[in-house]
C-alpha cells in the first residue's frame, strides 16, 4: 500500500467520523455494467454542507479500474464546468468556479466517463470518496461501494 493511501486512511480514521455524521452516501453505479469495459460511473450523495464553485471531488479507485480513457464529468445537480485529472491513485474532479454555490442538504450527483471496469464485478469494490472545499480542506471522506443499477 502506498504512503498516500496510508495517509488517506489515517485521515479517514482520525477525522472522518466527525465530518461524516451529517453526510449520507447514496450509491455509485456503472453503466454499462460490463466487466472489463469502459463505463460511466455515477455517484450520488446527500450533502450536508455547501458546495463552493471551486470545490474538488476525489475518488481513490482500486488499481483494477482503468482511468486512462477519462473523458469528462457532468452533473444534473451541480452547475458550471468541471476538469478531470488523475493524481497518483486518486481521480479528481474540480469545479471550474463558473457555477453557483450549491446550498447544504441537497442530493448531489456526478457522472464520470470513461472509466474501465474491472474484469470481476461479482466482488465488492470499495471506492474512497473525498470532498474538498475551495481551500482544499476535506469536508467529506467516506467509502462507497459499486452497486448494481
């Protein structure tokens, strides 16, 4: 396990439980759900705090997920543009700053195309979800599991 993963899990254990009490993770789905093929991953969560125009969302994906074909990110609930980038074992989606501040207590979603799915979709695949405000302070740190649509 890399040093960045140890650090991430340390942060999750140390401060994540306090931050997560008001957050509700809903689900993450893949479409199409075909082993070993590119898919759109769609994440849903209930956000307890506001989402700033320069917020950043991150996912630590297992190595079996192929991120070399990344195309774009889109949302039905978050306005403004997005940029998508890989950094080590984390996929980051940053808001461009052009969108509005999203108020707290709303259901949010984000779809990311195109991520290669692992060959074995019968097992549970945990995905660590990070949400950072504009000052890069982590406001949500939790684990989601890929589920069937």
